[in-house]
C-alpha cells in the first residue's frame, strides 16, 4: 500500500471515530441538557450513522478545534 492509500485509510478511520463519538454522546447526554442546536446536530449525526456516511478530515478538525 502506498502512502496516499495509507492516508486515505487513516482519514476513513477518523471519520468513523468521529461519528462513533457523536453516537456515544447522544447516548450519554440526556436530551433535556442539550441545546436546540446540539439536538439538531445529534439528529443529523444519528441519521448519518444510520446511512453509513462519513465526514471529511476538515470537518473533523473543525469539530475538534
């Protein structure tokens, strides 16, 4: 596997990790403590997880920073 293939694989894994973190947060944080904006983000994340979607590295970095 070449380095660009390895980078792509790492980015895909990071996308999956970010979606899993959002899923776990949705399970652990009671909805009554979540703002309306956060509820919308969690709803979108749940839908994306159900559809098997991933996010870009840029979006992940934006979430973390």
